[in-house]
């Protein structure tokens, strides 16, 4: 079965729009990565300042290949003018890993 990686990003209120714009303008390389199955950016509505970045992968090897290849390259690139990278919008990050042991699609009417 697939694995799920959830990156819990602590994002102060004043940085939420910055984070969302950065994800909206991302290169999109994850969607074409071998073994990639799903992506979602989850915005908190109440009770927390953590965004959740949900990705689903065929297996751990596919995730690690993406981390060491396209993701690493995308995050090492320089910034815009002046070559400086922008400061992170998040003040903290924790990655959780889960194995999918059960799943169910919606029932058809």
C-alpha cells in the first residue's frame, strides 16, 4: 500500500498569504515525480497555526528519490533579483509518515 507524508508547517498569521502564494506558484515537479499519487495543502481554519502539506506516494523509495532529486534542486535554487532566497514563511516544520492500511472511495449512487 501507499505511504503518506504530512509536513506540519507552523505559519504565523502574517505569513499565511506568503505561504499560499509560494505553493500556488511552485514549479509543480512533484506531480510528475515517479511514484507520486496525491498532493494537498491544508489551511487551518481554527485552533492551530499549522498548515499541513499532504503527499501520497507509491512507497518510501519514491518519496526519497523525489526528496534527493527534484525537491532538493528546487529548494537550493537562488532567489530573484540579488540571488538571495526569500525567508521561509513557516517558523517550524515536522514531517509525519503513515502507511495506508485501509482506504475506500465514495459509494456510487
